[in-house]
């Protein structure tokens, strides 16, 4: 135990041999989340419009204000602006009204925005038009009701951040693990390990445990950032810790394996980076995999992040999404198998005589 | 005297190339044993074979009575290895490097702290112990590598090119440390192609080339085996009949280089130098006497040739 504690302490001291990699691995996900949450993920769109004059235009203005999520989050924030007809709409959009022989048309003019944003505006404005239409139709209206599954409305930022928690654990552990391990070969310090009479299970165990703790720390940093930015905190800190630790163990093994096999820092670093982002994107990064295509869902079943997100979901949303037991067993099994594979690879790449 | 290291017909091939070819030798306790050879002679490969990091194709090795190929962990407990390129963590300080080694090698961790302090003082690194190793000179790094190896108190230390890239002052300090440790009971096997190091440090030298053992002896015997000392005399009056003048000294053939300048071979010139001076100083007005002795450089070139080894 004393030796393991000393090995662990030494492992943490190796931080000084790769400070930039540690900073990237630990803080990159939190930084990425902050930027995306601030800049990109905004459910309420500002829609600029000319001052409404007629009754119908007023109706559209108020209908736009009513469009929102079933639980009440507004999707449109109409902003009345005074513009001349020839003013260019460069960065965004504006709704102008055309009145021609008793027919009124709301014309939305777009500036430099992409097709996805056009689709988003169209969806929102269609919803506003539907509200007006339904009022006209009265009892003949087409009624669309959306019943929320979740007991409370949680912003997309929270889901997005929650799904990034496994990425944070995976990225820190695999990047740092890959770099530190490959560095041992580049600086020839691996000789120290090759000749050591200490059990390889202790040596590998200390490194993987240290990397897993680093991954956990990265996840906890992100968790705090999510909490501060969205006001949403998990219901169980212990639960989050265990889930992230399991993911971080997988990342640690992948990173260490990359370092042992490639023995060069740059390629090993890239393997850690690619693996982390691939498993994040394909593992319910932007929504639960069941909401996507069959192919995506099938692939996502092979991603540890998918199971981690399924386990994190109840902690953030207080709702179960799948079999927690199955997810737990899968994460532990994958972590255990990778631990053994890492040990075998260490034996063949470090200890075996060439 | 029981051998610390016994090597029998060790052979190692890399594809078509035979890196070590039928090498056999023994190393005795408290000996500083040198593997001397040109670049690519197989010195480092030999050390890696001895410590069990490389597989033997033929032959066998015993270190302290244990075969490192069969029982590497037991051997690794009692040996130390300092590779040619100093492999310490450059961004850590000396103390952290030593603690790192202790966790990997030291059986009793409770004695490590005072031992680290002792070794840092011994190697004159105490004042700089908290500085990153990156800021150390080449000699300091080598001393740290030696301190690290001594930390787990090995009986046999394999030191690959101990003073490679180290300045003259640094070399002498490292040699002193090696000799001091030998007095404390350690056995050293070093590889080198530094003639001064081989001459001053090693008790015995195995000259190897192209993986083969060329010769094995003490530096003195190797030099003596190459030939006798050469005495050159410069006098103002030419020595007409030198055989008569130096009768009874058993000198070799005398060559006259120019009037008043002769040279001849003689064994152990230092024993005869006074007598030589006495016999020529009055009658021939001795102006200068020079004694040249074969150096280890001469021995090395004699055995390994003058061709470049890249």
C-alpha cells in the first residue's frame, strides 16, 4: 500500500513533464462547453420585424411571442425595429410586411445565415402562423398537442453539457495517458520500468489510477461550469464520480495502450484525441441515441459514452432512460477487459526481451 | 574468488549481422571491468544481454549465480544499470527523480529518505536538489544517474559510457565516485571508448570489435604486450659505439637518426634511466633524454585497426 501510494505520488509529479497536455486535457472540455453554450446553443431566437400596423400584423406579433416549448420556454423573441426598405440585412434577418390589394404577406429577408438557421426560423414562424390559423378555424382547427416527457424543462445546454462529461473524463485520461506513456519511450525512462523488480500490476495500476483521477477531475471541472452557467446541478455527486471514473478508466487504458504501441508522443496524442471525440460524437453527444437514425443508434451501442449518458441522465433529469444495471455492467466490463489488455501489452512492449 | 559475472559463448544476431559473437569472460568481485571497443563494436549490446534486456541467441550468462534470461526479476534486484543516454526526468528535480526510482526498486521504503540525502551530498548535488534536472550540466546528470542507481544498493553496476559528453573535471569526479563505490564493495562493468577512462579506471579491459573478444588483460599488461619503451638520446658529441656504452642493459637495436641523436628499445626504461644518464653525460654531453611508452591508444589501434567506424 505504501509503495502504491508512492507510485501514485510519483505519477502525479510527472504532471511537470507535460504541463500543456495536462491543461488541454483537463480544461478543454469545460472551455469548449462554455463557448458553445454562450455562442451557439440559444433556444430563443430574436426575430426582427417592422412595426406591425394592421390587426393581422399585430396578431402575428403576439402569436410569435406565444411560440415556445410545451413547458413554456419561448422560441421567438420578436423585436420591432425601424428600418427603411432599402436597408440591407447583413448579419441576420428581418420580417417586412407587404400589403397588396387586401392581401397581407410577411416577408422574411435573410442575410448571411446558414440553411439550418433558415430551417429554424421557418419552423418557428410556421408555428406562429398555425396559432393564427387555428384561431380563425375555431372548432375546425388542427390541434397539435405536445406532452413533455420530463417533469421540468431543462435547457439544451444542460443536456449538451451532461453529454460532454464523459468526453471530459475520456479526453483528459486518454490524452495525458498517451502522452506520458509515449514520452517514457522517447526519453528512454522506460528502461527504469523495464528493469524494475516491482510487479507490473502495481506499476500499471498506479498509472491508470492516476489517469482516471485526472479524468474524474476534468469531468468535475466541467460539472461545476455547467452548474454555474445553467444553474443545474446533479442530484448525486457520488453517482457522477463513479460514472466518470469508469469512463476515465477506459480512457486511461486507451491512452496508455496508444503510448505503449506507438511509442511516439504525437501519434499517441492524436489517437487519444480522435478516440475521445469519436466516442463523444457517436455516444449521444447531441441527444439520446434513440432519437437518431438506426445506424447512429446501432453504432452508439459500442460507445462507452452512450452508457455513461444513460447513467448520467437520471442524475440530471431525475428520469431513467434505459437499463442502468446494463449500463453499469457494460462500463465495468469494458474497463476491466481494457485493464487486462493494457497489462498484457505492457508485458509484451516493455518487459519482454527483444 | 567467485565470479560476479560469468559469460559463456554469448552470441546475438540482428538479422544477418552478428552483433555479439561467442563472447566469454568473467568479472570478479569489486572489480572495475571495462568493455573497450570502437563505435558499433557491440559493447552496449553486450551489456543489454548481460542484464537480460535482450534475448541471447546462444550461450549463457550468470550474474551473482543467477541466469538473467531465466530469472530477470531476481537479477534486477541486485544490479544497477546506467544507460549511455542519461534517462532521468528532466522536468523533475533530483529528489523527485530519486523518489521515482525508489518506488520502482527499493525494497525497504522507510530507509529511502536518509539515503537520498546521503547520495545527494555524496554526488555534490545537494545544493541543486530542488532545481529541475534540465538545468544541470552533463556531469551533474551523470552523477544523478549514478546516485539513482546506487539508491537501491545493487551489488553490480553496469555503466554504459560513464563520462560520455562530460568535461574533464566532471570525468574525474565520476571516476572518483566509481572508485569509491568499488571500495565499498560494488562491482562495475563499464563500456567505454575513452582511452584515458579505460586506462585510469579499469582493473581489466576486454577489447571487443565486431562483437568478438580481441583480448582481455589489465591496462598495464596490454600496453606492455605491445612492445618495449623507446629511449631517445640527444648528445652534443655522437655516441660512436652505443652497444659498448650501454653494455649490460639488454637494449634493442640502436638506430641513429642524425648525428648526436639515437634511439633504442629497452624494457622498463624507468629502472635504467639514471644509469643511462650517468654513462653518457660526461663523455658525450647529454642534452636531452626522452622515454616513450606505448599508450592504450596504441594498443587499441593495434587490435582494432585504423579504419573508421561509423
